[in-house]
C-alpha cells in the first residue's frame, strides 16, 4: 500500500498534490454516515472538514464496514484517480 505526503499546489480538487514515500500524520474521528454501498464520511476530532472513506481503505479482517458513531483512526490520502482527498488506513478504535 502506498504512503503519501501533501506537497502543496498541484491540480487535485482540493488544491493539494501528493507524493509517495512519507507516512501521513494519523487523525481520529467518528463515522457520521455509512452507506451499505461501502462508503461514508468521517467527522474529524480536529474540527476540519468531513472526510470521505471507502471500504477498500478500512484495515480489518472479514467484511469491511463501519457503523455510524464508530470511533476511528485514519490518515488522509489522495482520492480516486488523484482527485480530492479521502481517509486511508482506517482502523476502528
């Protein structure tokens, strides 16, 4: 799995570019919505904007899903095809 770091500038939807090779800082938050389609949003404890999360970025055995209200730890990485950002390396606490 790739490791990412914000490098600033770039063409991503949120104005950030990502570079492989450096581990992002871990954040904590709570799942505010979860869709049975395998995606949802996390509210950051730091008060930043909510973050998209896809089931493919959840680190757990078996069926990967979250429930509304679950507390999680995650990093921020590039979104699908480099557009925007999303939660990566998500772990339920």
